């Protein structure tokens, strides 16, 4: 028996379905335009009126989706920080090769950045993070910093990494990711291998034996996070 072609929704159900899709699309447009404005003007230099104009709607319509500018910023920060902070904290708690764990984190976060539909480059300044209302995200940023430094300390102690001040090395690693944010978040990324290139570059500088890099990369593939994460 031939399959019946599903009929299109009609009446009130169709209206709800169509309106829901439109609302979702507009919400994404608002977030995208807000992220670009914040990247260029700063959080405190960007107004909800400017965001609404960039999104092609009136300011009262913006408030249908987000009650305040702070709510917009919280969604962007949640997207930027939740997954990387959770992943690197889990890696820091594991045992095994520090070099492999650092490589996995770097590639995860670089891939997360390169896939971002938002411009993340204006989100992480101290002017935002030290402001009331953003305490959770300040804690997540600190989780990333402390977890990366912990992994580096283990690598230095085990001899996998060169003898370097772990705090200095952590600054170098984080700045590599911040540069990736500035160059690639919210844009078309050239080449699928860019996250691996970034992770390899960061790890190679720390390895006592850089010749191990290829083996570390190969071993890390088998423990990648599920597709769609990072």
C-alpha cells in the first residue's frame, strides 16, 4: 500500500507552527546581530535599540524575545562557555597523558569556536565578567583557566611538557583560543582541519618530544566527544 503523504497543518495548529518557527528565526537573528554589535561596540556601548535596528525590528518586538540586554548576553555566554568548561573540567579530573588531554581540550574548544554562529569576540572582557549578574560565567571562565593549568602542571611534572611556568603556559594556551575567537567565531571557517591545526600548534610548543604529536593526535580520535559537541 502506498504511503500517505502527510497533510500540512491547517487552522490554529498551522498558525502556531509557523509562528514558532518565525519566533525561533528572529531570536537567532537577534542573538547574531547582538554578538556582532557587542564585538565592535562593547557590551556597555551596545543598546537594545541598536540591536533591534540591526535585526530589522522595532525595540518593543525585541522585548518579546528578550526582556533585557543582560538576558541576550547570558544566552551568548552560555553558548560560549558551558560546553568548554564542562569538558575541560572532566579532562582535568581524569588520569593519563596530560599531553593527550590538553590536545583533546584544545581541539574541542577550537571546533566549538569555529562552528559558532555568533561572534564571540566581545563576550569575555573583564568589564563584562566582573559585572553583577554574570557571576556564573566568571566561575566558568575560572574553571577553564584552572583546569588547563592543572593539566599543564601534570605534564610538566611527568616530563611530557618542557620545564615551563604552568601559569605562563596557561596564558599562552588561553590566548591561542582567544585569538581563534577573534579570527573565526561567527564566520565561515576555511578548512575542516583548522581545529586540529590550532590544537597541534598549541601542544607542539609544550611537548618535550614534539615527534609524539602525531601519535597523540591518532590516539585522541578514538576518544572524541560525540558528534555535534564542541
